[in-house]
C-alpha cells in the first residue's frame, strides 16, 4: 500500500478549471472573462513602461541576490506605508505602522491571519457574501471559523447595506471583519463614503477587528480616492490590518508582490507586532523574494517613474470604465430589453452580470464567452475587438 493511497483528489479551483476549458475551446471567437486579470485593448497582458524602466536601470547596475530581511526591502515597506497611509500621516511619522513585504496580497492576508490566530484563537472571521474565493480558505486554513456578513442583494442588483450592518452589529467583540477596501470582488459593488463611516462606527462600537483587503488600489476612482477608506478607520483611532497587492496595479501578477500593514497604538507596540509578524514569515518561507519588491520600490520611490505608473494605472482604470459603458450600450444595441446600466455603477475589474448559472453555461458552450457560474465577468478583459461578440452572445442567452 502506498503512503498516499488515502489521499483524496482536492476539488478543482473553479476559475483555473474555467481557464483549462477555455484553452481547449476551438471556437475562434472565444473570450475569457473568467480570470481577474487586466488585458489591454489588444487582449495582451501589459508590461508597464514604469516596470520596464525600473528593470532596465536594475540590469544596467546588476546587484547580487542575498537574502532579504525577513520583513522585506526597507525602501519597499516604507513606500507601501506612504502609499497606503500617506507619507506625512501621523501613523507613519510616529512609527506605529508595522509593514512587511508579502508574497502577493494573498501572502499579506495569510500572514495577518496566522498572526491574528495566535493573538486571539477564539475569534471568528466574517467575510462578505459573496467574497473572493480565497478569503474563506485562507482564514479557515489559519484555523478560524469563517462566517458571512450580508453584502450582495441579488433581487435589487445592489448592496444589502442594512443586512451588512446588522450582521456586523451582531458579531461578538474581537470578530475579524474582512472588508474589501475598494473594487469589491466578485460583485463590483462598493459601499459609499457615508456607508463606510457607518461601518467604521460599528467596528469601533462592537470592538471588531477590521482587516482591509486592498487588492485594486487605483482601479476604482484613483489611488488616493481608493485609499481614503483607510483614513476613516485611522481617524476613528482603530487598530487595523491592511493587505496590499500590486499584482494588478503594476501588472506584476507572477512576481507576487504584496504587503501586510498593521496599525498599532504606538511605536513600541508596533515593534512588538512586527517581531511577531516576522516569526510567522520566518516559519513559513523565511524571507520574501527580491525582484518584484525591488521593482515596485524603485518605481514608487522615483518621482518620474512614480508619475509614469500613475499615468499607466490611470489608463487602465479609464479603459475599464469605457468598456463598462460600451457593454451597456452594446447590450442595448444588441436588443437586450432590460436595463443593464447597473454595469456602469459597478467599479473595478468585475461585474456581477446578474446572469444565471444556466445562462453562463450557455455563454460558454454556445458562444465561447467564459465567465464564472456566479455570473461574474471580468470587464478588464473586454476590448474593442471582442465586445461586439460578447454583447451579441449575452443578448441571445438573456432573450
Ligand atoms: N484579494 C482580492 C479581493 C483579490 O481579488 C485578489 C486577487 N485576485 C487577492 C486578494 C490576491 O492578490 P495576489 O494575486 O496579489 O495574491
């Protein structure tokens, strides 16, 4: 008998499974709206100019690859702090933020989850219903019981804000509330600034722990605008967790560049927290990789490259918005009677289309248009060449 004879086959990742199906599809007009990746108008994954410029400078002056500190490149961590909280903010200047470089945004969530489990083993975790697939798994794997707070209101194609607040209000003190800082994945619906104020109020009143997942900063309304929500929690005097991902905003998916920032009450507390985050990292993968972090630090810390990044990120953001409008217009032109204008009120890379599982299956099998069974489509993968086919296909399945 083999050591592994009792090993069960794990369920396939639904989105990666979709990718395999897409790759095998021979339909010449096939379109992949399944994965959360930004493609340019030619359907290509962009390699940002700011990234290329930073890499060229690095190649011109090659450096050896020693181990990084456990918490990563100092200049990178400082750049993340400045980006997320503001370089001149009180939390940064007083030294009460502990930031560590992480293996993507996923890594930031995982380090935070492991640290939280040691801090408060009895706590429960609440994620939005629905949420990014991996939220539940990451926190469950860290040993937490994970529940939901209400978020998407399918009947009204809106956010069930009263439900969200009621569920947060009902949570026990110490509960970790995982919140999408901007560009909610998968629905594309964000709460308003005034609603954020209410969330902050409840988090404070009920002694919850806010864990803000910031995977799309700059894809919503702008870098500062999307980051503003963090300032609300800080202004309320809360100790918060923020995970950052540069996968999308730098188009550096495979480099795995992210971070975790923890806002403590003072500098001394932050240094104790940092020491524990380092234990988590050390016992998982020892220290982070060099290249992606070095590129992002080089861009964020150089005024010219930083300006170029902001311009390129702005172009991605604007193109997505244009595609949303074209989708709404195109669906109307293709004969869809129902009002689809909700697509332009959604924000970020995704749209919950409101299509049923059966309709999504038909879109795939009959038209080669791939979205998830939940009706989620990645609008960042639409372009001037595929939009007509997508609109015509959706029109056929909703007719
Ligand atoms: N959080 C959310 C909400 C995401 O959508 C993603 C990426 N799909 C991540 C975290 C993880 O980002 P990364 O790829 O940098 O690990």
